[in-house]
C-alpha cells in the first residue's frame, strides 16, 4: 500500500489473503510488517549482506583447509606409529577420527537422508520431515559437544593425567587439533550470532530509530500526511496492535497515527522511527 503519499512495493501476499489462510488480523499485520522490515533492511544494507556472504565463504574455505591439515597430520601420525597408536594423556586419536568421520557423514548427508530417513528433496517436497530435522539437530548437537566442548576439555587437560602429553607424542596432530578447535569455536559463535541475532539487532535498531537511510522521509512528512485518531471498538477488533512494535493499541498508550493515503494506523512514535529508514509503510 501507499502511505504518507509515497507508493510502496506490493507485498507477496495481502492482508486479506493471509487472513483467508487462517491468520488473525494481528498475525497478518505482524507477518506483513516483518516481511517489509526485512526487505527494507536488506535493500538498505546490501553491502553488509555481501560482506557477510564473502566472510561466510572465507570461513567455510578456512574450515576445509584446517580439516585437510587435520587429516594429513592424522595420516602422518598413523604412519609414524606404524598402525599402533602411541598412548598419550587424552584420546586425541579417537577425537580426530570422529571429526574426520563427521565431515564424511555431512558430505554424504543426501545419501543418508535417502537410504535411512527415506526422504529426498523434490520440487514439490522440499520441506524435510520431522525425522530428518531431528537427525540434523542431533548431529549438530553431537558435533558441538564432541568438537568444541570435549575438544577444549581434552586439549586443556593434556599432560595433567599422569601419561605422556599428546603435545610431545604427536606434536603436529596436537597443533592441528588445537587450531581446528579454536577456529571452529569462533566460526560457530559467529555463525550462530549472525544467523539468529544480526537481523534481530538491526530490527531493534530500526524500531528504536537509531538507523537512518537516504530514503528516509523528511521530518515534516508525518505531520503533513497523518492524523492522530482515537480508535473505535470496531477498529480495534480489525487492527488490535501496532504492526511495527506489535504492542496493543490501548488507553493511556502512545498516540495512534493514521496515514492519510492508505488508512493504516500505527503508534505515532513507531511510525516516526520507521520513516527514518523508509518512506512507506
């Protein structure tokens, strides 16, 4: 819709269509607002998105390179030991073998999904069933516990258990494992924070009025193109909450502004902060 006299890009689904799918007015408004919000952030921060993508490629390539180093160090240690592992203070050999196996398992994930989980993605069936999702979650949790948690525990305890330290017995494998664990930990933290927190942080900054773009509406636009209104019971039933902050319209709350062009209503402070990033609702 157009708000504040500026044409807006058409959303993929209208409010009426979402409500026909079973959503309540509140849910439909929330869905449309979050979709528009994500579009605005993506379009205004294209460079940041590109840099993030390049960084993720770098992380993936570095992880693969460190895995190759780990495999080579493991093979060299096997060759030096003549097939008989030298005992050291922590189970470094077993840890490394499982890490190598995890990479092989993830590489052949599609085969496991098809043969064991009896599912493969198609054009009409791209959403994995619960058994595949459960398997992926369990593998992710096991990888985190084994690679990061147990890896740090054993690396930190090496040499304190009475046996020969792995650092002295197989120094190259020990170094490869230590670097792999450290980089894996940093990569996991970065990926999790970025995946689950980056957009949320940008959204909070946007809703707080702390972000501003070149497409921001002029300060006087909200006064010229909106009016403060009191919502009737019928209007509250139709639009019970502000689509920007998701808080209910209620007595004693922030003033409600109605856009003249489209008739949408928002908390006036929320709309002022929104317009620091975009000219339309």
